């Protein structure tokens, strides 16, 4: 008799999240030097953490026998001030992923439904499944969220509706006028989640915080994993109306955001130069890939984030062949896009190496 029969059925049925292939694992499996491997598979910051964050991390190391500030006072205050909100509007998470999970803990059960776009970030579906809720997937023509169709999909059961803006893995965004039209229609029994993990890369991102200030049932998710380069520390946050964040606060673990992460994140907020350098490197890298994809006659989705989705015919094969040459990209079968790969923007040298390996592999297809 298997212990599985006593476990939560939804957990047993779950297909676990598959992260980008780690450098160390690739090096072990292929007998390569880890330093020779280029990983462009998890939308990380190729410039690393901000120098000011590195100082904060070093300074924090000697105090790791002390529990973190469970209330996250300094970081939450800084975020509240930056976005002209109150402390109570800010929830910290062990990555913004944890805030997604907290939302599902608080609002989903077997009778509830979560709405997301067809090619939305895959974690929403995993979470809906985990909590036994219905996952409602709305078609996204040309890889852009269709907010009218998403509003039409709302029923009495709907509790959460995710708008990833820009979305991963498509890199597309919906504009403010479209969001405003959508928000005029969405009923109060739905929490609208604007997942803005790539916010800093967008020049004129829609203002969604106005809905938080208006007290709508809304939460905006952001992270230090991407433009701030702290993916390994796991720190993200939600900016929500008080009635939403108040519920999440009850469900989170007392010390969910670790102290090193809190201090590094706080320091990162002040290191504007690093974010600027990151955003500029990203813009150059995106232009580089898009220009070459046009020359190569490859279909791609114009991206506003730090990655680009490109149709190569057989994504698994390209991934596997590029891996052998020490370049890690992300195959997109898990997103029902078996012909596509997603490439994260690297440094100039990484992008050049990636493209040259990609070209040589594709010439053999
Ligand atoms: C759209 C989106 N939301 C949330 C996350 C989670 O990021 P983190 O938990 O590192 O903050 C990611 C990570 O790739 C993402 O792409």
C-alpha cells in the first residue's frame, strides 16, 4: 500500500514546476567547466546584484544567528514611500512566487476559480491545481492577454484573476486604457492580480497602483529577482489594497522574508545606477536578438521584458543541442509551444555566443 493514497490528491496529481536548467547540473552532466557555461534560461540579471546590495549582504553575514525582522519594517517602509502607499499596503514574500502562493492559500478552494491567459506564467496553473480550484484559461490572440475575454470569463466562482504584465514567457503587455476598461467591468468578488515581475524594464508601464490607492480588490506583484539581480536571495513583494494584504498577512510564515534578502533589497532600491545599467543592457540585447531573428527569418514575439520568445521549429531539439555546447536556453513545451524557445537577455558577450551557437545548431536542422 502506498503512502500516496493518504496524501493530498491535488499534490500527488501535480506536475512540479521545472526551473531553467542550473549551470552546476549542466557542468556535472556534460563534464564542462561551469565558468564556460552561459545560462540564459531563467530571466536573471546578467550584470549580477547591485554593488550596494553586495555590501549589505556582506555586512549582514555576521548577524545571521538572529531571526529576521518578521514585520519587514525597513524594507516595507521604503517600498511604501517609493510608491506613495502605506506600510499596510506592502506584503513581502520569499520571491513574488510566495505572494502568488499566499493569494491562492487565502482565496482558493475546491469551489473557486482562477482566471489567467493561455500562455501566462505557468505557476498560476500549478497553484490553482494545488488548491483544488478550477483553472480557467482564456485565449490570448497574438500572445497578448485579451482582457475583454478575461472579464467575460468571470463567474460567481472566480476569486483570482491574474494579469502578467509584461507576461512571461511572451514578453507582451496590455496598455493602461485596456486595463482601465477592464477594471470598470470586473466585479468586487474577484481579486485582480497584476504580476509585474518585469516592471522595471518597461518605459511607460501602465499605472496599476492607482487601483491600490482607490482601495479596489487589487494587488500588484513585483520582485527583486529580475532588474535588481537578487533572484538567488528570494525576495519579492505585493502592493495591495489593505483588505487584500491584511488577509495575506495572516497566512504568511512569521519570518518568510529572510534578513539578508531584506537588507540587500533595501540597498538595491537606492542603487539606481545599477538598475539603469541593467535596463540599458537589456534594451541593447533585445534589439540584438530581434534584428538577428529578422535576418534569419525566424518568427519571434516582440518583447518588453528581459527575454524573447522565438519559434525555431523544434524547441526541445534546439535546447538539447545548444546545451551540449554549454548554452542553456528554455524549451517551451510546458507552455504548449513545442516549436519555441525563450532566451533571456545576457551580457553582450553572452548574447553573441548564444546566437552563434544557435545559428550553427539551426543550420543542421
Ligand atoms: C511573471 C512572473 N511572475 C513571478 C515570477 C516569480 O519570481 P520571483 O519568485 O523570483 O519573484 C516570475 C519568475 O520568473 C515571473 O516570470
